[in-house]
C-alpha cells in the first residue's frame, strides 16, 4: 500500500499558519530559512519550537550555533519569505537587526532570541526547542500561509 503524500500535503495545507524566518550563525556566517512549523511550547520556562528538515542547511547551523533567532513576518514581507524558502538563501543584502549577536529580520512583527534547549528527531525533521532569552514585538499584521499560498488575514468583527 502506498501512502498519498501529495494528498496529505494538500490536507495539511488547509491549516493556516503564520510565517517565520529562522536565523542562525556559525563562524560569522549568517543563514536563514523560512518556516511555518513554529509554535509556543511553554511559558514557564519560556520555550518555542521550530521543525527543520535534517537535509536543510539550517539544521547544521542550529546544531552547531547553539542559538537561533525567529522572526515573525509581517504581511509586507512575502518576498523575504519566498527568498528564504529557496535552496540558495544567501543573506548578504537582507536588512537585519542584531540582538545579542543573533540576526533577526528587520521589520518583522515579532522576534525571539533562543538558546538551543533540546532537539527531538521526528521523521525526516528535527524538532528544535529553543528557550526564549529575549523577545520583541512591533505593530503590524502577520503574513499567513494557507493551501500553498501566502496572504493576509482579514479581521471581521
């Protein structure tokens, strides 16, 4: 019996999520990756998670860097989301803000600076749990991902 991976991907795409860019650096090289598999885990201690494919370059950056940043993108940052979703996610022309030596995306509506707390293998991904050391927010609307497309939310009363 074969498993319908395309059908599963379509079904999972029915869950609307926010869009983040995960950043980490090793030996002065910054790397970033778009991720929508991000979630709060705990408030005490303050923990968040992000899931990263073990074949992704970002995987090694988190393992070896021991710290990482997560930026929640605003609805004006779709182009950044697409750039960091590609195989070549060079970051030289990206505008960063720096917080405790970790690059985060300028203009994002939320930032988290995390220490590598734990990791758990799950299928072809690793679930990285980060302990939040610093965070910041700014006004704006989130970029959302739904059914393979980026968009904005429309709040109704």
